[in-house]
């Protein structure tokens, strides 16, 4: 049989709801080279970016095995997922790594993306497909973004090309960062209006920078959380700091326990200094920021779906998102309510009102920009352990204890490093952010909803 016939393998793209079935083509698979599928123009099968935005740039790959089993008499091909964001599905089952394709397998790129049918066709060895045949070699369409359409003439210009805003649809909101851009414009207008009013200007600037820092964490986590839950956590932390609870925590950690915050020129040795910072700043402040997260967890357990998923803490990603939101509220109040006013007052007494306002602004910017290496890093790291204790409750208290002490330890190192060396402070900040980033990556890997999560790739997308 092999001396009279040869076998060709194909990927036949199945029609979607809005496509013309007669115009779909088959993609011939090579027996010696790999066939890559994705949105990148360098792929052998190129998919349109606007139509298939959920498909990764390098999504999947079909590889020949160079093995011809005796029972089949035709070669085989592997299909491998290239660490795509939304996954590859074979007959409804998510592909993990690689597997051998069988005739009739249905391949879907992401849960709602393009669908292909893998099939064989036997041909005589001297067979050449006629020009009218729907079978098209991969190389012939490698540069075509949408193989079911005839590319327009180079000199033609369509109406959608002249007015692109009329044809982008939901992509403008989902892929072009329309909302972050609109928020930026809004805050710019508010800052223009508040020029000459230092307090209002500082509040708008600090809030915008804090939102930008939190947005980085949100994108890295890749899990949707309602904005009103995030805002509520931040406001809850502010209310705790404005309530009598703060006096209670201060009594426990800074009066009963030896966590008094002493002047930098005190005679404490290094061990005693670290102990005071650990108790009075690390343990106390991390517990205050964790209270709203723990409260939301307890409330979420009593709610019904979907409210319990929206509000509660069910996995490490939830804990990170809510813990970092709490840190944003804590930092904004601490910066605008304590550090900036003190800087303005101290410099004003010596050099005048203008110099005092400038000093306050100069302090505000690095404090808010440093969120990712400061309070957000510590609270996000503790939030990871809170979510982990929910996801894996077998050793809940051990998990919470390790997370609480680790977050307080990072907080202590940051405060202490600032008293000794700028270089040491920089290193501690980088380490703190690395701890947060590592927790986010691990949380994404552990997430029960990993297949629905989005994520950001800063260097390359596969």
C-alpha cells in the first residue's frame, strides 16, 4: 500500500457562526517540518488578530513524529501547546504539553477561538492537486492573516481603514486600555483645576499614582475582581486607621509590647532596634492591613453564589488583590495625613510656605511610587498566605503564621535599612518586590480558575 499511495495530513478550519463555510481552506501539514499556529506573522498558520484576539501570538504547534506504525501505515503528528494564555483544547479537553493527533480530532485554540479538524487523505504517489482543489499547502498561505478572504489590492483603502474607531468594537475597550486612558485624562484635568491649591493637587496626584501602582498588580494577577470590592477594602483600612481601633493596636504593640518608635539618634543596639521596628511597625501595621481581608473572607463564607465568589477570599489570587488594595488605602492615608503635612510644616518654619509645599510634593511622589516595593509588597505577600490557607486548609494556622511573620519581617527590613544605607534600602525594596512577584506567579499556577484568568507578558507573548 505504501508503494502506491502517500498519505497527507491536514488541518481543516471549521466554520464559525459568522463565517462562510464554502470559503474555508485546509492546511497541509509537513512530514518534515513543524507547523506553528498563532497570530504572529511568522507562524505557518496565521490567524487574524482582530477576529481571534484570544489566540496567543505563538499558540500551538503540530510536529511530525517521523514514526510510521505498522498497524496504520501512515505517519503521525504531535500537537503541542506553546504555553498559550487561554489554552489549547482537544475534543473538549485542555491540552497539557503534547499529544499524538488522531484522525477526526477537533482542535480549539482557547475555549471560544477557532476550531480545526485533523484528518488524513490518501493520494497516488504521482498525484498533484489541481488548481481548483480546496487543499492549500501551508507555505502558500503563511503570510495571509485571514485565509478565508481575498486580500485587498495594495492601493485600495476601505472605509474602516479611514475611520478605524468605527470598526474596532469591543476591542477598543478590551485591548486598547481605553479605561486606563480615560482615568488618566480625568486625573490630569483634576490636577489642572487644582493648580494653586496644594492640598487638593497632592490628593489627586497621590490617588492617581496609587491607582497606577495597583493596576500593575491587578494585571499581573490576571483575575477579575469587582472594582467596588477593591475600593471597599481600601476604604475599610482608612476607616480602621481613623477609628479607636488604632489606639487599641498602639496600646498592645507599642506600650504593652516593647514596640515604641524611638528617635533615630537613640542609643538602642541593632538587635533592640530591629525588635522595636518588628513589633511596632511590622506586626502591628501588617495586622491592621490584613483585618479587612480577613473580614471579607468571613463574610464571603456566608454569602450565596455569585456574591461569595465576587466578594470572598477563595484562593491566593483573591488574597493578593485584596491585601494590596488594603495597602493602597493605608499608604494614601499615612502619606497624605502624616508624612506630607509634617514635611510641609517643618520646612515652612525654616524656609517659608513655598519651600514647604515643594518639600511635601517631593516626599509624596517617591512614597506613592514606592508602593510596589513597600506596603503593597508586604500586604500582597501576606494576602497570598491568607488565600493559600483557604485553598489548602489542612495546615491553615501554620500557613497564616509563616505569612504574617514573613510580611512583618520584610516590613522591618525596609524600615531599618532606611536608617543605615541608601544602597541597602534599594536592595531590600527589590527583594520585597521579588517576594510579591513570586507569590503572584505561584498563585496563578495554583488558581482553580487558571483557564479563565488573563495575564500580562512584558517581553514576549506565546
